[in-house]
C-alpha cells in the first residue's frame, strides 16, 4: 500500500469506530480493528521516516540557500547587517519547500501517534470486556 492508501484505510477504520458507541462492538470485532490499525501503523512507519528525511533535506537546502544568498548580497555590496536580514528573501523558495516538508512530516507523525492512542483505547476496551465477562461467569457460576 502506498501512503495515501494507508491513510485512507486508517480513516475508514476510524470512521467505523466513530459510527457506533464503543459498547456496540464485540471483543472480536474490536480485536480485528485493533490488529488492522496496528498493521496500517506499521506500514505508515516507512513513510514517516521518509517524511523526516525529506524535512532534513529541505532544511539543509534552505540553510545552503541562505548562506549563498548572504554571500551574493555581500558581493553585491550590501552591508553585513543588510545581507543578514535579506538572505532569507534570497532563499524563499527553499523556505517554502521546508515548510511543506515539515507540514507533511508533522501530519504523518501526528497520525502515527493518534493511531497509537486509538490502538491503546481499543485494547483497553477489549480488556474491560474480558473482565466483565469473567465477572459474569464467576457470578453466574
């Protein structure tokens, strides 16, 4: 699955959970949902790593563009202070690329954390259901 397919699959699982009260799901259904979420999260891992690497590359390109912009401005006769202030303008395309790369990274990292929280909530609900079943069995037995 590619990144977009994984995100769509995760959103579909979340939608299933949002359509019903959590008590309406059997332990078996919740377990299957939890396993699918975990599998999708694992698949998302390589895309998170790629997004982080892309953000680092964009940061490097921005830093280099600022340095080159500073040198160009100094060579054009700007004072050190002016060149320091204007160098970011010389690197605006690289800065935009950095913003986009960081946004993509933050989106994937945030999704990964949110899915972890959701998996934990599903596990907690399954454990709670198991405890209720055990109490009912011991009460009736």
